[in-house]
C-alpha cells in the first residue's frame, strides 16, 4: 500500500513532463534560418516585363521553406510564393495581396502557428523573422523589392495573379508557376492539351462562332462514348491567363478529383478542373470542368465547360459528392455571376446547348444522377482585367429565361458520333 502513493506521484510527474514537452513543441519546430540570398529563387523564377515593371515569382518548395523561413509551412496548408518587383516607372507601386489570393495568410498569422506556449522571446523572434520575410509595400520608383506572399496551396502548376497599384494605374500580371514539390508526381505531369494548328478553325464573326458553339456535343459521355454524362452548359473564350486570372480572383483553384475523370468530351477527360475555395481554405463543391475545342474565335482559345455541383451542395454527405445536383442551371448561373464580379468578363451570351429538360421529365446522367435545365449554354468572353460591370456587353442571342419555343434538340443520340469525329 505504501508504494501506491509513490507510483501515483511518479506517474503524475511523468505526465507533467509530457505535457510540458507538448506545450513547448512549437518552439522546436522553428529554427532561425541562416542569412541567405534570393539568388537560387531568382535563377528559376518566371519573369515578365510590362509597362516598365519587371516581375519575378517562384513557388517555394519544402527545402526552400526551411532555408528561408525556418520551417516547412507547406505542412500547414500555406504555400509561400517569392515575388520580386523591379519598378522602373516614375511612381510608387503597391502589391495588392487580395488580388493574388483573396484568402491569403498574413506573415504574423503564419508565424503564430509556429509559436510555443511559453515561447516568450522566441515567439517574438519568429514574428520578427516572418514580418521581415513578407513582401513590403510600397515599391518606390527606380527600386526593387522582394519578399514572400503566403497563399493557399495549389498543386502541379500555380496560376499567380499579381496586381500592382499606382496613381490612377493598375498593372496586372498573370504567371504560371511550377510547384517544385510536385515535379515528380505523375498525377501532375500531364501537360495541357493542344490541337495542331491545321486542325483548328478560327472564326472571325459572332454569327459563325454561335453556330459552331451550338454544334458542340450536348453532354459529356462515359469512357465508352455510349452513355451520356453531365450537360455541357458553359463556354469560356479568351487567353488561358485571362480566364484563369478571373477565376482566381473569385477564389477558384485547380482541383482535379477522381469523379471528374468519369466525364469524357472529344474522347478525353477534362483538360482542367476548377473548384471554388471556401472560407479558411475549405473547398466549395461547385466544379468547372473544361475541354479545349478544335476552333478559336479571332485567335482566342475556346473551352466548352461543364458547370455543376453535387447533390446536397455543401451540406451533402460525403458519399453524395460525386452525384450531380439536379438543378444544373443554378450552378451555371452562380459561376456566371462570379465571372461578372471578377471584372474580367467582356461579353456574355447564351446559346442552345442540351435543350430544355423539364423537372417532370428529368434526364439521366452517370452515377444515377438526374437533372433538369432550360437547355442553355452560357458563353463568356474574358479579357485582361480590370473591367467595370457596367462595361459588360450582353449579346443578343438567346435570352436567359426564355429558351427557344421549338422542340428541344435531342442530341444525346449523337454524342457518341461527335466524340468519334473529334478523335
């Protein structure tokens, strides 16, 4: 009996030591970096010069994060991006971080995650280091500034927006950056699809473009091309950097999930898939699947897109996340509104797509999904930002909410033929 209190005291002491180790663990995850230079990053950075401004940028990998920041902050879901601005204009410039990532992390926010419970001066040291590492505004005329912007993670290739604000002046950059930690991952090795130039028709007028858009397949198919998938209810026209920049501005990110590869158009899975980021990095269920089509409009790329969301939306069970929500028009219209507010949309119109499908006679898709729709396909023309919403031109094609009174065009039976021809 006399040994029992001694054992309990020893156990309590060990528990206290364990708790202290846990509480102090935050301090051990950060090691003050040695003084270093930006040369390795600058050597591999993507560089663009525009309007007497030179921008360089690179995504940090794990080792670079340790070397420059003292910890692998990628494990926190934070992706550090090194940015350098050379300002050869006559006015000061400021980098607008929310243009780069609407849900970006501040330096002190990231530093706090590395704090120890009783870190004291150590925590202050971490704060000072991250404050110094962060990009500092403004960039005076004739000077160069570099630093880190702490963004949400992207995989494979990161589409980076950089907006530089001067006096009555906004200079917009869009860059595609390699994510070094994904360089050897086969899931991110696939390059974007491109048609050989001889196979591409370049339409010069809106009437010819509209006719070509209405000839596109109504829907995706399965891999065999025998069963219809989700409707193709959108079109994006413009440079990939303009379309991508507009989507990033509304917090969409590349996010390719296994269910996306069940949908085939022109005999291939989506060329790119975007999903909208929610608050604190949560993923909204809305998706945009895009396929490059074999024609252009005045030299600009054209993508047919599939806009949808899963049954139950954000409140749906995980098992339902791959099943299309029946009201596909709602998802389409939400994306259209996002594009309008992106300030990158120049023109908007609607053309006939899958054709009207009533709620009483819903059409079936893959995975047992069913949907109804007004049958229209939203056509969105993107340009380099910024544009005012008041500048948006609405094309006099098919009015939204008033689908053609003619009998719905039943394209499902021709989907396999369209796929075969595209191959």
